[in-house]
């Protein structure tokens, strides 16, 4: 059979514009492709860079004529996934449409429609392989673990239960031969940027673990993983890294260093293979404070940057979201990493109920903090998280269409036009804290122009984001 795996293009301008600063490879499709049994032809189609994604999709359907089309998407892409499934049904009525990804995992009922034949939930490799094997032998798709079949037998009770995840060493290494790695990049912050090196290196994703043991109210990951932190074999991860062409590796784990023994073993496996690359990873401030030696060890093998979810500027706000950390914890972790020459990417959340005073307070806090690559999002609970369940009756917009962590789902304290004007202004305050500016790093002039242009377009999209809501809310 011929199998086409598709990454949809987002509708929201806020998502499209951030791609100028960070645009990462469709790793989830690489994993699914690796699970396909031998003898089948697989292609990956990433629609995100396309100027006319629907036209490109139709052209690919016409030229390739796949037997199976796999669509993956986040919540804000759910309606796009549905529209693409209708396109397949209109052009290739005999093709089988399979959907997966985060939204299919937590809210599969969205895809209980005639144009979709199977919904994959959770880790997609084993279920997708079973689907292909069933189709190849003419067997029905019912009864496959973590697969739901739309139609009269769709089980609403089963849809409400989150799927179980397998051990990660049972998952194959992703196929990366199905896309051009040079297309994927992100702005790479570091405390000591090499003179005249690009700010936008080619970046490849690596997954060393899944899950989290914490219970932040806005996050669904602890529920998905059952409160576990599952890890891959350090040797297998190091072997995968050694085979990558990019020199810059972005760990796409929920928390790379939560398991201290695993983190150290992975660093040792990387060093033992003589791998010389640079790394970006996510961590919690409390992990840094509890085990600074892990980060010191990783700095020795190339750790450049750590994302820390600061989230808020008061202990009360952190308690409200069950972050289990304090402002002092964040500040201490920030200082500890910088002492090791590890740059910090500091993430803050702007809450919908922010007043003018709250915006000013966050701006003051950002200006006062040491150098960091500051990122700002709007507080947006993940579907099925504790906060989502508690707050969903207060949602004032379509929680699916606008679920990009840039749109408030609950009522804003300020008029939306003013809310976004202040939010966009904050992003420039954050940009001014970049360690690249603090160190006066010498970078290619074309990259300076590229950063400015991408940041300006992103800021403009934020200023206009109020238009995504009904006019009565502006």
C-alpha cells in the first residue's frame, strides 16, 4: 500500500508567525513511519511551509493516490484535520483516513465522523502498525488497542478514558529520511555564542523520555502518563544522536532531567561515543536546585540552554497552578545555570484576568531579571487537565479553534484589543533580555535582520489576535 502521513498547516496567524523563530521537524510522523511494516511505501507531507497548503495537499493526493492517509494534529488544528479528511473522501473515496496526535488522544469524539475510519490514541506506533497489517489482510479495524473506530459503535465511555502508554524502548527509532532536515531550525540562545555563527542552526529533535510526576493544574501530561516518568535506554538515545546530521539537538521531553540516574547515564553514553553536539532541554527549577551536578555534567557534553517554566512572578500565582515551586526557586535555578554558562529560556504565562497593573508588574520583573531568552504565552489549560475541567463552563470562545496558548479561553479583564497590545509589548521587553544581547555576541548581520523581521511579524500577529474573537469581545 501507499501511505501518506500529513502534518497540517495551522490556521491561526499567531502559530504561523512563530515559525519564523522556531520551526521543528514533524518527529511524530517519523515515529509512525518507522512502525509501518516492510513492503509498504511511505511519504511524509509537511504542509506548514506551504503558501497554499490545501492546494498542495490536493496535488499530492492526485499525484501519489495513497491507499492510507494519516493526519496528526493538536487541538487548534482539529478543524483543519477534519477538513483534510473531507478532502480525501471527495478525491479518493476508497482511501482509508487515520487520525492521531494530541487532540485525538484526549478528545477523540471530535473525529467521530464519516470521513475518518480510525482514531489512534496515545503512542501511535503499535496501533498504526496494527492498522496497516489489518488493512493489508482485509481484517476489520475494530479491537485494536488504543484505536477507536468512528460510527454507530463509537464508545463514548471509552473516549473519556485516557489511553495507556507503552514503555519507550518498545517504540522504534523515528525515520528521518522522509523530509529534508535543513528545513527545520530555531533561534538558538546561549551564554557564549561562537562569533559569527548563525543564530538559526539546523535543529533535530530527540526524545529521551515521556511524562512527569508533578500535577500542575493546567497540564494534562501527568494524567496521560499516570504520574510516571518513562525513559528510553541511554545507549539507544546516544546511538540515535550519533546518527543525526545536525549539530544542534532539541530534547522534546516533558522534563529531560527528572530521573537523575537516567540523565547522568545518558550524558556518559553521549561522551563515550565521542559525540560533539549542542543541546537544548526542558527542566523544572526545582530539578536544577535539587541536582545541579546533573546540569554541570551535561554542560561538559554540550548543554547550551535549558527552558525553565517560571510561569508567574508571585508565589501566590504559582500555588494557584500547583507549580510546587517559588519565585525564589526560579531565581536560584536561573543563577545556578548561568554560573555554569548554561543559558536560560524563561517561560512566563499571562493570565486572562491580568489588569494593567499586572502587565506592569510582569514587565518590571522581566526588566529586573538576569539575561534570559524570555518567552510569553497566555495561560491556557490543556484539554482534560484539572484546570480545563474546572474552567470549561467559563470559556468565552471556541476552546478548540483558539487553543494555541496565545488566546485566553476565559473572560479577559481588559478589552481584548488592549490585552493584546500590552501582551505584544511585553514580548519586546522579553527580547531585550536575550543573553546574546547581554554578551554583545558577534553574529552574522543577516541573522540580526532575520530575527528582527521574524519578531516584528510575530508581534504584529499578536496585536491583531483580538480579531480571532467575535467583534463583541474586542
